[in-house]
C-alpha cells in the first residue's frame, strides 16, 4: 500500500507487489519495469482468487450486505480486484470505494463497474473528515509487511471510517505458523529450511506476530461480535501460493539483504524451487477477523 517513500516513513518496506504483499522500492525505483509490473499484477489477482477459494467468501457471512445503500471501503485496494469481485454480489446502488497510496495498479476508471471508485489515501495519515463514519463495511487485507510492528494506529483509523454498527474485516497470513509441508517425510527440504532461517534472521519484522493477535486487538479497541476464521489451505491451493511466495525471496535479496546474504538467498531460490518440484513447500495458516463497531 505504499509507493517509494522517504526515509523514516511508516512503511517497513515500500511497495512492489508479490503475492499481494508490499516490498521496498526505495533503492530500486525503476524495478517495476513493464514486465515486472505485469507479473506483479497477475500475482496479486491470482492471490485474491486463491484466498477467496480458501475462505469461501469475500465477506464473512455475519456481515449483512443486503442494503441497497451499502457503503464499502477497501484499504490497500491495489488492483481493485476485491471490490470488483464483490460488486457482482451487491445492489448496483451500493457504493464501493478503494483506497491506496498508489492507484496505478487499478484499471482505468472506464473499465471499473459503475459503483466502484478508486482514490488515493495513505492509511498512515489521518482519516479525511469526509470519510469519518461513512462506511458500513471496511475491508483490509495483507498489510503484514507494511506494518512495522504496531497495527493499532491503522486499526484506529479503520474504525474511525465505520458508521456506528459497521463491520471491519481484516485478513492476514499468520507468518510465524510457516512450516514445510512434504509429500513424504524423506523429501529434501534443506534449501527451503535455509532460505527461511536466513531471511528470518535478517530482520525479525519479516516474521510479524501481530496478525494472530488481531482478535484481541479488535476487542481492545471496542469492537464487538469479534470472530476469527483460521484456514489451512488444501495442498493444491497452498502449492499455488507457494510458487508466488518464492518470488519474495528474490526481492529480499535485491532490496533488504547484505551483499553476502543476497548472494546466498539468490543461490538458494533455485534450489528451493527444485525441492518444491520434488514435493516440499512452505505452508502457513491464514486468518480473517471481523468485528462490529458499537451502535450509538
């Protein structure tokens, strides 16, 4: 949800898209060349559909979407794929607004559904007055590597956008749950093990723990009817996710690692891909949390 940013910004890593995750472009502002950008968008859209398959919904069924005047906000909207997908299931009179610092990944306005609008806003800044208590639903997903450590300021902003009685839905991977899944216990996984250990040791923020704490954080900020839905994907779905996730390590090597680490990571990625073909892959849990703002 960020563009290349100035030093000291609130973003852990400023943004390119890999597996719907944002990564630092500060030292490589030309990284998103046409081919890379197109590849990133394909990954982002694929991630959306895989995630939806895993959970079985775009919005938790607890959320009532029957109102003809429903107003929905999607934060960090990226390509806008979540909104455009959701628009098919809502009244044509519903209002769907997507927000992102960089809206260049979204389709041209003429190609969006008539009730979908994309606009610029940085979640780390104050909520504009015209957006306070305007939405029945606020949705956010995959800020896991955007947040430096404390998600509370973002959470408070999201709650400010909700009408009384409105719903917040926040979805993230539980990165500390990452493990290696194998078709047989004898399958090689040394490169995968080394790859994970090397990058986790580089920066503990690459293994954030706050997503699993979201239910308690929701309750601590006064949200009610909090429900957490944790999913472990089917192997074929996890395999597709894993293929995208391997690309993250190339980006860590290019942007975040020391020279020696970068070389080691770069050499491990092809080995890890080979191990994947042999029947070993990363797997982790994902969770979606919903909560409701109190009625006045």
